[in-house]
């Protein structure tokens, strides 16, 4: 497998990898990445397979995404890394720590849940229809982004955050977006939460209507070593309140990830 492409900042022996959501990309993390990367750390943010400059995978599933994380770490020369996952990126982080625990030194799970539910369930099928159906009717990714992104933020979100998120989503290849959405509705790592043996920071958005804060809190309660925080934001919390999010990540790294 060809390793996914990434951007990076900083230098040092320890690494963290930012994993974006289904509507994101590496360029969307360009501002937040330096803020969450402490001195003496390498901070990386990927384009997940099929997004941005990264080649697609076949089949498209969470095992493939987790394997791609490991391929990226290998290509970057990192034995282990803290995975900072937002939304679907948090799900990929959970899949990676379940399959390759030796490659993960810590977890930051932001605005994500440990499962999507029954793939064939009516709610899941309605979700898919809403998110990908417009493509079948001739809509562009920008059209979808313009409708979707405003529903993913809190009431006080800066309009510039919305504009930037729309621009990032507009650049996603439609086929990659469809494939990611089909993988998303099949995700389930609930059974692995109690076995996570690295410290976790779990972040919810108080106004998140996608990964509702009470669901995120229940996920946190299943992880043995964790800290839960709720930020005054929506589903795009890391980008809506970047200073607050970065402060929580930096505190977590300082408190829980030992110097080696």
C-alpha cells in the first residue's frame, strides 16, 4: 500500500497524527495542527485514503483505514504516535488502537462515537440518502457542503469557520466521499473500548447534533483511563473553538504522555 500523504509541523522524537472527518482533509487541519503540537513533538495531519493527495484503497473499510495509519507512521519513521481523531477520524483512531495497539501511545477522540448502528437500519439508510443522495441528482460536493456544514456548528460559530469547512469539503472526490460514507455506517468498536490501554482525552461539543454529547460521554465512561471535556461548540469543535481545543490537547499530552 502507498502511504497516505500528510502535512506536518514541529520536530522531535514524539509524534501526533491528526485524523480528519469524512468532510475534512489535511488542509483543513493546517491551522489547528501547530496549535496542538507542543515543542519537541512532530505533528502530522493526513489526507485519508482517497482524499486530497492520498491514493484510494480497495476495499474501503475501517481495517483498510487503520492499515493506512500504520503505513503512514512507517513512512514518517514513527514507531508510535498519539492519534488525534475528529469525527470519522476518531473512529479510525479507535479501529487503529484495536488492531495495532503497539503503534498508538495515546488517543484524543473529538466529537465521535464508537459505532454507527445497524448498517441496514432505517436511520442509517436515511443518513446515507441525505448525505450522498444529492450526488445522484447532479449536486456537486460544494452544493452538499453549503447545505450540510451550517448544521454541524454551534450557534456562535465564526462565519469564516463555515466558509473554510465548505471549501475543504468541496474538494473531496465524490467517489471517495461515497465510499467513506458506506464504510461509516458499518463501523462498530463498542466492544473494544474497555480494552484500550492508553490514556484518552474525549472531547464533545455541547451543541453537537451529529455526535451528541451524552453519547460521547457514554463512550468515554467505557474507556479505562480517560478525561472527558465538553466544549461550547458543535460538531466542528476543534475548528470552532481552536484555542480551547488546543489547550485541552496540550494539557493531556503534558499530563499523560511520558517523555521517552
